[in-house]
C-alpha cells in the first residue's frame, strides 16, 4: 500500500476518534470545556495506544511524519533557553593572568602557569599579551550594532 492508502487509513482513523482525541493527536489546542473534561477522565493507556496507532500510520506518510517530528521537537524545546552566540568569554583566565603578571611573571611564564593549571593548549604567550591588552583598554570590545 502506498502513501495514498496510508493517507486514507489516517483519515479513517481520525474520523473514528472522538473530537478531543483528534485534537490531542493533531496538537490542535485548546480543547473546549466538554472535550477537556473527557480528556481528564480518559484512560491514559487507551490514549497511549491510540497515539501509537496514529504514529504507525504517520510513519507510512513521510511528509506528515516529518511535520509530526518537527512539532514534537518544537514543543520539547519550547522552554529551553538558547545560549549566547559566540565563544564563551575568558574572564576567569584573564583575571588569573593579570594576577600572575602583577606578581612579576613574563607573558611566557603566565602562559606556562595557566597551561599547567587548566591543561595544555589553554593559552600562548601571544594570547596572554592580547588578552591583557584588551582588558587594559577597558574590557571587551563594544557591542555590535
């Protein structure tokens, strides 16, 4: 059976469901008060079985399956805050580098100490020089407009 047969099966399956089940499966909210009450009183196992059957039919229709998965992903990530763009700032390393520099270490000495403490490849003498000079100018670069 092809996609057309699966679409027919989907239409028949949805038509056989109560309106609140159709809305839950299709993520078509809000429910009206009667539908909401029916949903509250429903057997969870029965609804889960209907959801499994709905997914099995959707998997036979690639376009609808992609839409369904994208909607689930959107719902799952709706309340997850996004991170800031760009690499993280090195404020803690810069403060440590300033402290070591004030203690009389050279840029190479500061780099060696930071690499020893934070792991190899953390910084180089030239990177320490640039990091410290950027902090002397008054902090980070101005915000982009």
